[in-house]
C-alpha cells in the first residue's frame, strides 16, 4: 500500500511539474517583450560577475603555482593563499598598466595623425584611381557616380546626422564608464573567487556524490570535467599567449620594413589573431587598406609579410604553444566559429572552437562508453565501410577489428624500435 501511494505521489509531482513548465513557457511567449527586458536586466547585473569568473579562471593556474611554491617554502596554507592571490592580482594589474602606458599614447597619436591625414589621402587615392581608369569611360562613370553618392551621403549626414552622432558618442561614453565600473567590480569578484575556488570545487563534488550513488558514473563525470577544463583553459590561455607573440613579431618586423602605423596595426593583428581561422583576415584587411592609402607598394609588402607570418604561426608557433589539437576537423572548426559568432558575437568567435570541442569531447566519451559496454570498437574507421551490424556478422566484424588493432600496435612498436 505504501509503495502504491509513493508511486501515485511521484506521478502527481511529475504531472504538476510538467503542467507548471508548460504554463511558464506559454506565459513567457505571451509576454516576450517583458521577458526580454528582464533578461537584459539580469544580463547587465551579472556582467561584472561573469568578468570576475573569467579572470579567475584565466589566472587560477598562476595563483595555484605561486601558492604551491610558497607552501614548499614552509609558509602555512592560509598566508600562502593570501600572498598568492594578492601577488597574482598585483602582477595582472601591473601588466595591464604597463601595456596601456606603452601602447595607448602611440595608438592615440596614430589615430589623431590618421584623422588629420586621412581626408587628404582619400582625395589623393581618388585622384590616382581616376587617372588609372581614365582610359575606360564605363569604369570612369562608375567611379564618378560612387564619388557623387559618397559626397551626397556626407552632406546629408552633416545636416541630419550630427545630433544622432552626438547622442551615440554620449551613449558610448556612458557605456564605456559602465564597462570600466564592471571591470573594477569584476576584479573584486575575481579576488573572492580565487580565495574560495578550493571550497567551490569541494562543494561541487559534494553535490555530485549526494545526487548520484553510482561511483563509476561520478568518476566518469569528474574525469570528463577535468579533461574539458584542460582542453578549454589550455586553448584560451595558449591562444592569448600566441596572439601576444604574433603582435610583438608584427611590431618588430613592421619597424624593420619601415611600414606605416606600426603600433596601431600590430595591435589590430595581435587582438584579431585570438579569433581562430577568421582572425588573421579580419585584422589584415583593414590594416592593408590603411597602408594602401599611404603607399600601394608598401601594402603589397605588408600582405606578403602577413601571409608569411600566419604560415609561421600556423605551422610553428601555434602548435608549440597550444600543444595538442582540439580534435576537431576543419569543418567543425568553421561550424563552431560561424554558429557561436552569430549567437554571441565576437566573444562567440573566440570561445566557439574550445566550447564546441568540449561538447564534442563529452559526446565522444559517452558514445565510446556505450560502445565499450557492448564490446564494440570505438575507432570511427571501423564503421566507415560497415553496411549493417546484426547477429550474423557481428562476430566476424569484431574479429577483423581486433586483428586491425593488433596490427596497428605491432606497427607502432616497430616505429618506436626504429627511432
């Protein structure tokens, strides 16, 4: 009787939860504008916390190594943790401050010079373009029409768009101060997270063991989380270091080649290099256009230099820093960047590849676990030429795959002996 009552209670709770979920979804779609407004408020409120969590995640390896070093020097755990957190924070702020102090004045000077000389360069470039296409009347008409339309648009904008531009500038200044405030709060959140990260890790394990009694499943989940953390964190950190090195190399080589706008273009190339696949092109195109306005021959030199630099990065620097690949094929890399970029913007383009690689790895582990339980091979190549798998051909299929595995092991042993 008790079991039957318990079953009815579970059924009632399930029905109530399902109906509540359906009602909430219906109300959400019926009041989509209000829901969107509330989501925007929550997103704005959580922004400094998200910034703090990201900073803590990136700086956690540095803090951990510093804490371990202090403990080896026979400093107690709590003082070691406090010293490590504050030294990490100080080094981060000092690095950012030095970078801003070195780069910002040069970038501002370059932009100011560019704003003064750009109109004249545009006029000179247009004049040269007219001279080049003067022999072809159709191209000449097209160029003249483009210039006339550009002038009409500029005059119209000067009449009606100044107020909107001032409003946008004011809004941008307000947003900038808001972002700086969120950065400050984010650093405070980062300090608290670095102090409490071991406790958070313990609480997560505590909840996992409380919810699931299956120890093998718990071990599988924890091992998967650790591997995903190594994959995601290693890729992001490595990509930042790789982009910093590329920016420095670009700065030095552009100085040696005597190309214009060295600081600004090196900064653009270094920052955009964080974006996988598309990053080099996103940074190179506007940079090449700026140099083209000054000197077309220097633009060609810059394009050749960027192609060589990206080849060096893709084949030498990147693999050495990033280590093992994310395990994704070029198709999935492109897919991850496009989808994440469409949903999350520039941030999505940066984290899309490691995020998708993490999801890919989790799905791969689950699939391989299920295949192993059925005594089936986990190698994808085994299924490429497989037509179907039933009771008649399963034994033959497994026997052939075991032979292939043994053959591969022998070949790998021979290669090691040869080396």
